[in-house]
């Protein structure tokens, strides 16, 4: 599938994180291993939350870790990590977080399609619950990427 918004290798399910920094590190490591970013980008994502607060916790239980386009981004990409035990990021409205996405973009417009397709997928509470309980990354990969195909 050439229109995938996430690759299967960029999905890791049911992992343990010590705190929100570690949760972002896990999502960032997937982006780095997938050839999307350098390790510096992960530190930039963490620094963004340290500077701006938990703005990345975009919905109940869901964080979208990201930073600005930078030389540390090689190509636009998305990663997904689910946590065995939810972690507090400091968001009064949306903590604790169980699902952490990592997003990187080469420019400010390059990620719009990924975000819109991801939002479409996450618009269904059923899909969110599926991600939270799923243990097979292939199933998650297929579910997220079939959005555009209308399946």
C-alpha cells in the first residue's frame, strides 16, 4: 500500500513507560528506527512539552508527540505506541495517556494528509478502544491504513 499513513514497523503495542518523557522516547525511537528522524528529533519533542506544557495530549488518553520541522527530520512519518499502564502528562482534561503517536514532518504542510486521515480514524470511539486493547501490530496497521480505502 503506497498510501499508508503509518508503517507496520512504526507500531509498538503494550509497552511500559516510566513517565511521559519515556513514552515520547519510545514513540520517537520508532521514528528514528524507521528512518524518519535522527535521535535529536525525539529530544526536540520532549523539549517542546517541557517548554509549552502538555498541549500534545489532544484527546482523552491520546498524545500526539511532535515538534517543528527541523534538520532532524529526514522524511515525514508517524509512529504509534500503546502503553500497558497509562501515564500522566500533566493534562487536567485528557490524562492519563494510553496511546502515544509520534509525528514528524519535513515542512509545515507535509503532514496535513497524515493528520486528517488519523483524525478520521480516531473520530470513532470504537477505533480508539480497538487500539487500546489490540496486541497484534499487523491488525492495528491494517485498521489505520484502511481508512482511505473506505473499508
